[in-house]
C-alpha cells in the first residue's frame, strides 16, 4: 500500500456489550464488507442494517464510502452497535467538523450497558429463590 493510498483510509474501533468492531473507511461506491462477507448477508435483520447505516444517512452520504469491518464477540445486535460507533468515529477522523452532528445524534456515545453478573446462592443476577416462611 502506498502512502497516498493509506492517507485516504481511516480506521476506528467501536464497542458495544462484549462486541468489538474494527472499521476501515475509504471513499468509494458504498460497498460494505463485514468479516469478509457481504454486509446484507451478515446482518440478516432490517433493524440491524438500519442501525449500521445511520451515521451515513444523517450526513446524506449513503453509498459514498466503502466500509470494511472485522467484528468479534457478542451477538449480532451488539456487533451492529459496535460497528455504528466505529463508523461514526472513522467519519470524524476523516472530517473533524462532523463531530457536532454526530454528537447531536448520539453516535459517539459508547453504550455502557453490560450484562450483570450472576450472584452466588441465587438463580440469576436479580432473581431470588422463593421465600419460605416454614
């Protein structure tokens, strides 16, 4: 890869739940690949596709960038959220003036919600065994 080619490519990391997405963004025809698979084939549900494409829709730049992503951990929903954060961060790296627009739409906030751990002596994180008086 030459230096002029690498200057056009932007990298960012996104996280959600236990998922991690490494995202590379470059100007192109709108082609999206996730783990070397076609984007539409990888994320089967329409809601997940919408979630990943939100940063582009806000900027009216859908189809103007090629996205390559490596996602791991968690489920499809967490991976889609991680990819959205990664795309938003990569867009800001490309053009820092987009930061206010991204912040306004909450695309730069890492969702802190994680699964609560199971407690000992109980069936789940919050659930308790039934109380018996006698």
